[in-house]
C-alpha cells in the first residue's frame, strides 16, 4: 500500500482509519473521501481529500486516476437496523458502492478492502464459536449485502485477479465518531451515558451475547490483513475476527466498576433484538490467526478503562 483512497472517511471507521493510515504511510499518500464534502477538521487539513459518492463509479475512477491510487478502502454502508427500515437504500449503497469499487479496482489494478460483518451470518448458523466456513443465509438486507459482497469480492479475485481482502467485523466500539443505525451501537452509547451521568436504556435484552471489538484492534486488523503475504491467504472474503463477546449485563457490570452509581434499564427494540438474535454469540477466528497473524490487544476490561478515560475528557470539553 503506497497510495490509498478511503471512501467513507467521515464514518465511524473512516474517521479513525484515515489518520491511522496517514500516520503509517504518510499524510500525502492517504486521500480522504466522502459524499459529505468538504470534509471537516483534521481529515481535510492533514492531507488530500475529495468528494466521492460511492454509488457513482465515475467519482471513484476520477480520484483513483488523479491520485494514482493502489489501494481502496471502501467503507460506504448503511448499518443493519437502518437498512431494515430502508432496504433499497441499504442495498443500493452496500452493493452499488462495492460493485463500483470492484470495477474500478479491476480497471486500475488496485487492491480493495470492503468490510464484512457478523451480520453476514443468520439464524441457522451455529451461534457459538461460529466457524469461518459455515452456513450463512442471513435474513436482514444488511446481511444479504454483506454475503453478496463477500461472494462478489471473491469472484473478482478468482476471475480477474483483483486483490480483494476483508474481515467480518464484530460490533466496533470507538470514542471518536458514533456509529448510526447499527444493532451493536448500544455498546458505544452506554459509555456516553455513563460518563454523562445519565440512565442508559438498553435496546437489547440481558443474555444477548454478541462479538465486539475496540477500534484500535479493528484498525490494526485492516492494515495487518492488507499487508499480509498473499501466498499465505487461503481465505480472502471475509475472515472471522474476534476479541471479546459479552451481553448487556456484563458490559453494565464492567462499567459499574468505574462508575458505581451508573444505572441501566431495559427498553427493548424489537427490530434490533431480532437482528441480534440471528447473529453469532461468538466467532471462531483461528483462520485469521493462522493465515495472517491476527491477535487482538483489548478485552472488555482494558477497553472499558480506556473508553471511560477518553470519554470523560471529551464530555467535559463539549
Ligand atoms: N455494527 C454493525 C451493525 O450493528 C454490524 O456489523 O449493524
């Protein structure tokens, strides 16, 4: 990776991936792109940026040509619960952007990373230690776009030799940009409520286990996978990666170790609950560990300590 394009640079992952990549590869070698333009703050000031509506192939091709891009990170997506409310939008963004990126990657010979998700699994998938290769068949439109994305990305690799790689992300917990419209968002929002001293109303019921990951591990995974020796990759789209699995009660108890007065009540969201019930409780990630050395650094207690420390500063400064 020498010249990188990040599509969706303003989103939850993009807003942290862009500075992370700039730090590694040099500020001028990482172009931040989003449909919301001009970009704000550091994303715009620290390096090149441009406007890309990923549903328009021409926008992507122009940027790839102009900046002589060799690697594209395609982060454009509508998360699971929002996509259920607007299925056509979920499909058009998820698959429209992906197909455009694949075609541009084929034509200009770039590598391409597009995240998959725990959402790529479904009700009939084994829920505990979900294997790398197993029955998927999700029933959410988000999951359908992710499985389609995995298959299309593998197709472009086998058919055209496009260097496509991906991971199935768990719910990502971060302290810079809030996710929006996801099923796992509660695990971010709860920390904000805790530092603000507000009661948290949990949309998922006790006992709902899901894989989660702290952003530093999520960023590290992307770079490690994209830098991995292709000869060692038996899989490509997409690798299970895991670092922690918890339910709302475990998360609440962990936060209460630091904020003993913090209160959580349950106000169930039936759409999110049904989605969460169809997803793995925990994934088996041994293929990622063996094929490219995946190893997370954060568990629930280390993440909680860091989240609360960062958010306390952030909340007192707004
Ligand atoms: N975080 C995503 C969601 O909840 C899953 O990948 O939709």
